[in-house]
C-alpha cells in the first residue's frame, strides 16, 4: 500500500516556517539549463520557434528535419546566440529514423531530457479521393514516427532518471473538418496514445503531454488562409479573431518541458485563441 508523507518538503517551507521562494521564481521554474532537447520538424515554422524557445530557456538542442538546409539556417541563429546544438537530419518515413535521431542525441550529448515531436505533413482532400498510399505516407510521419520517437526517447530518459515528451497535435484532434480526415485521424490517435504513454511511463519519472494548436499562420496551413471562404470561417469562429503564430506555442512548450509543469502529464494543452471554447453569435 502506498503512503503519503504529509510533511513532504514539496511545500517549500524552511524549518523556520519562512517561504523559500527561490525554487518557484520563474527563472528557476522554467529553466532548462543543463537539459538536452530534441525537436523534430525543426526546419519548419513551429519546430524552429519551439527550438528557439527551448534554447532561450538554456537547453542544448538537437535539430532534426528532412531538410538539412533549413536546420542549417536555424543553426546560424543559434550559433550567434551561443547555443550548443547539433543537426541530425532524418527522413521520418523510414522506420530507422527514430532510433537514429535519439541515438544521435545520446551519442553527442550523453542524455536526452526533452523530446518535442513536431514534424507533420498534410494533404487536403475529401475522403472519397484519399488514396491508400497517401494515407500510409502521412501516417508514417504524423503517427508512426511520433509514436516510436516517443518510445526511443523513453528508453533514453529512463536511463537518466526521467524527462518530458511533448507531442504536437491539433484542434483537429477534437473536431471534424472537411478535407482533413487523414491528418485529423492521426493527430487524434497521437493524442490518445499520449495518455497511455503517460500511464505506462510515469514510474520512470517521464511526463508525456500534447500541445494542440489552433489555426496558425504557417507554411502547412497557408492553403487555408489563401482560401477566402475558409479563412473567413476560421476568423468568424475564433473568439480572438486572428490566426495564431508559431512563437505563441513557446510558453506552453516551456511549461511542459520544465519543472514548472512537474505535475502535468497526459494532458492536451489547447493553444487555439479560444476556438474550442465556443463561438460568438455575431461575426
């Protein structure tokens, strides 16, 4: 039978009953000093901004993307900021990619503390015209790769006493949208398996969560914003009346990656401008 220590030091009280506020100051709570973070899709809009945010919190970085050149451009910026990083290019359509990425991380830095699964692809078409090969290729990146990257990360983190895994999902995990059945199905599956990962890996001090962005202004979502009808539909239903930008995901990422989120696991954090909370009556 498990027991609870009611006098745990987790209340941050000193013996003289004065509050010890240093551990809960923002610079300590959100610090990633000495931590190693790996970001897939690091060459894209969301991945590059999350990498910058993790670096700003003090993390050493592993940048992974199929496009080495995009990672190199981000690397130029990180070098100028004094960030310690490496690039591990990988094609997530290959079954060996997860082991290569995590293996490269551990080989270079000796550990892995934060894994952020960002890489994703999409193809907008109605279900009636979706081809099986397309469905499988999208699944290989959006679901299979993220699943096995998380597993490889768990094995590395378990050896070092714990860590945080962050899967980037979508509001498409919660609502059905025309022409995005494949992307939505895989993101919903990733949100669900995140809960199982949370349950199975908590005993290793590993937390697993999702960030579910709303409609952002990125290269992946550009077709939506170029379609006047769909752009209007989004803005009419989003209480904040605007698209999000990738940098607005950094706060949620740092919360889940750091000690600030030490009791958060199995959750999906919505960053959607209020879209799923509800819509105003009038546009």
